[in-house]
């Protein structure tokens, strides 16, 4: 009997423990989901794609300063770029979207399409000063759904020592022919020519677009002769050994690491590597990506938009607007640019201020001015589908699955099927 | 939260009732509420709730996604149009489907055939306890312990066309470098090799523990009768290991069918579609592009579940027949 009793007690306490742990688990998950969205708290939620900037970073300080100015605390959460889009969609589905999201520009039209974003007009924000080519990525059916907080784009970095050794003058690279000739010279001098990222993700399309657009091709017709010429240019570089075969799998970070080994003459990469390039063991410089027959090729714009998701409690909008404004004044743009070291302000006034402080960024300002939004030209939510077809074609052609012509024809058929 | 609270109530209720029970069990209490039943229910409740939350709900959600047309807008607004089997038809008719199916078959059967053979060979090898065998066996477990992202990245570096160690070794012997990950003919083979390396420890451990259950006397008797090592392997080890082998192969199959991370890190299913399996295809549709396409992704996922189920039933059938005989 005594024995039996003790055993019962053991059961009971185990069961109680189980019940308590369930209760705790329940409380935790309940707390999380109800954390957002209560207006009285004076806490505003903010999501951005910069997990590299932690709570002690300058960026966090900048965000908090904007909150203080508006008299509230900002609760900032950082996600990886692709995860952020998914998180935003899930949150919107649950009706628990944050007050402010900084999101990669091609995703703006996707989020806008779902009806989860407020328009800039609804917020009474003025976008007239923003460069039109940069704002375009956030415009769907004539309505702007966000404001770029800065922009970055691609250019051609070169290793001055390698070019010296090969006897190449970077200023001589003005079109595709002169670039290919330079690559030949570099390769003959026992260096490696150029590295870029042709990986089967959005990054691959991002890197291919300057050549695609530089040839005069258009995203609505992937199999045009101009598009084929651009892909043949890349394919030719691989076949002639001017570019390494590994570009097919390389991300932009990997290609940059390759460039930093000092073997490569050229690397196609972005504004965000400016600091890294300055710290490299060799002297670097940049030139504009050349268009096929000379001039500057339009590179795609990169960079984040600040957007304000729809809230059930519209009284929050007032403070949200103050936060957005704090990020988008000319001073705000320059401060963001300086905090990140790689953002070019999206307004002429901001760009002038930045150049006064940092004249070296002149070529980047020029590149951003001639850059083009990926979702512009009315592509909007069709862009991700076209982009997938395009990077698949690049992969197929470079790896030898099919010829550039065939690969692009398949891509065009796939893109048409996907967007119709 | 609401779905959890009944559990808390029933769990706590069971506890309280049993706890305040007087020392001598009164007959009236027992007739109405048998405390041991309550305790049993309290113990089962967390498991049942866990199963419902983490198995039944996702499965139902997967089917729900696959029979509606979830565009991103519909996903947020919750007003997806019911399309029946349309998504399945589109998936099956897609030009990616035959490639993905073929790649899945090659990847899965190639992986488990070699994993099983090497795992068994190693298990038999380690059965003869020699010095340092325990240490060596532990070392063979390393692939299992490493985070997949680490081992997959390491493989990707080793197989890099220009700077990889494998091509460096080939070059040292005067051979031509091979584009392991970037040529259409090699990419599937490369990811399969990496996956085999990852899967050997699992096979080794399960088969080794299976070998422990084969009595030594059988081997001794066979040795006395003059059976060669080869003969002992085929006539004793293999037949007695059959139940363990079957479950190892089945689990291996299910694991391998759904491998995403290794392939995604090494080739993202490329170049083109040349190393795209069904699992990779599903992942790419849902998360690999700028525009999540959950419905076709869920349809591909359902197909994978069906394939795994077919093999699961096949296993049950074989087992039943074996028990009957």
C-alpha cells in the first residue's frame, strides 16, 4: 500500500510537470503572437534584412534615434534577405505585420501585390525628390509603395597591379570588344581575366543584367538577338578561359573572395565592396560596366525600400510616418549612406551632400544614376518569374547543357508560360 | 493557444483529482473516474497534441496548399481559389518533372545502394574487435555529427573547378580537371557522392548493432564445418541481418528522398535542372525565387510523401510475409 501510494505520487508529479510545461509552452507562444500590434505600448516594430548589424551596431543606433525623435521605442528584428519576404508574407497573413519593413527592392511589388502595403500617398509622404529610376522599383500601377533609403549597383572593379603587369590601361575599356581584348592581354600575361557570379539564384540574374541591357535587350523578350549576344559574350569568356568555370556556382561573395586573391584582372561587383576593395592587398579601381557599343551599360539597382504595412489600428500611422520621414530626409539619406558605407542616397540633394564628404564615391553616384530597376518597365510581379527563366538560361548555356540561342528560347517560352 | 488549453485542463485535472484522492480509495470515486485512466490520459495527451500539431496539421495544410491556387496575394488574403488537382497536373506536365523524377531515382537508389554496401562492409570489418576499433568506429561517425551546411560547403570547396583540392590532385597526376559541380554530366554524381559520404555512418551504426545480435556460436559452428569467410557472410550474416537491413534501407530511402540541404548548398539543383530532385524542385518553387509559389511546391511535396508511403507499405508487406513464413 505504502509502495503503491508513492508510485501514484510519482505519476501525479510527472503528470503535473507535463501539464506545467505545456502551460509554459502555450504561454510563450501566446506571448509572442500578441506582442505586436498593441497601440498603447509606444513600441513600434521594425524589420530589416541586416542581420550583420547587431544590437550594439551603428545601424541599430540610427534606427533607435529615429524612434526617439518620434517619441517611441523601436523594436528591431533582422532577417536574411530571402527569409524577410517570406516572414513578411506570413506576418501579413496572421494580421501581425510590423510597422516598418526595409525590404529588397524587387520584393516591393510582390508585397504590394498582396495588398499588405500602404501607398506613399496614403501616408502623405513626398517622393518628388527621389530619382525616378530608383523609385520605379516600388511603383505598381502608378502608385508608389515605398521609398528607397539608398541605392547600390554594380560596377567593374579592377586590380591595378595585374593590369599594369599586362599592359592594359583601364581607361581603354569602353565597350565589349575592348574589354574582351583586355581580358585576352591579362590572360596572356599569366593572370586570370574576370570573375562574376552566374549562380542559379537572383544574384545570377542581377549580375547578368548589365550585359543583357547593355546589348540593348529587354526583359520582355529573352530570346532577342541582343540577349543572345550578351549570353554569347559570357559563354565566350568561359570557353576562352578568360573567366573561370566556377562562376556557374559562384555567389557575389565568392567571386569577391576570388578577386581578393589578387589573381584576377577584373571583377563585377557592387557598391557594398568599396571598403573591402580599399583594404585589399593590391591597388584597385573601378570603371563603369561598358555597354556593347560603348557608353555605360545600365546596371540593375540594388538596395532596400522602406515600406509601411497596413495596420488594423490606423492611429499608428502618424508615428510610423515620422519614423519613415526621419530615414528619408537628405540628412537621413547621407547618414544611412555613412552608416553602411555603401549606400548612395536616392536624391540629387543627398548625392551632392555625400560627394562633398566623400568625393571618391563619384563613379558610384554616376553608376546609380544610370542604373535601372529590375521590376520597372511595368514588369512588377512578373519580374521574379522572368528572372528565374533568365538565370536558368545562363546556367544552361554556360555549363553546356544547350547553346545560348536554345537556352534563351526555352527561357522565353518558360517566362511566357509563367507570366501569362 | 486555444488548441493547447484543453490539454492543460485535462492534464492538470487528472493530476489534481489523483492528488487530492484520499489515502483509502473510496469505491464511489473509483466507479466514476478511474484515476489510472486519468493518469493514462494525462500521459497520452501531450503526445496526442504534439502529433496533431506537428504531424496532422502540417500534412493537412500541405494538402490544402496543393489543391488551391495560392498566389502571394491569395496567401495573405486567405482567399485562394479551389482548383482541385490542377496543380498536380501542371507539376506532372512540367518539363522539369521527368528530369526531377529521374534525378530523384538516380540520387536515391545510387546513394542508398552504395551507403548500404559500404556501411555493411565497415560494420563487418568492425565486428572483429581489434585495437583502436572503437576509436576508428567513432571517427566514422564524424560526417553524422557535422552540421550539414558545413559538410556540404566543404564538399563544394573540394570539388570547385578552379581551386578545388580534387582537381589539384588530378592535375598533379597530369589528368585533366573535371568540372564536378558545373558540368551537366557530373553535377548529379558529385552531389550523390557527397550524400553517400554523409549517409555511411547511419548505415554503419544500425548494421553494426544488428550484427551484435547474431550469436557467435553460429560462426564458430560454421568455421568448424569448414565454411569460408565468404560463405559465412552469405549464409549467416546476410540472412540473419535481413530484418535490420530492411529497416535500414527503408529509413535510408525516406531520408534520401527528401534531401534538400546538401544539393542546395552544392549546386542549387543546377546547372540548369541537371541536379534537381523532386525535393529541390519543391524547395525552389517555395523559397528559391523572389516569388514564393506555395501551391506547386506543396503538390511536389505531396508526391514525395506518396512515394515514401508506397515504399513504407512495401516494407510492411514484406515484413508480414516474412513473419508468416
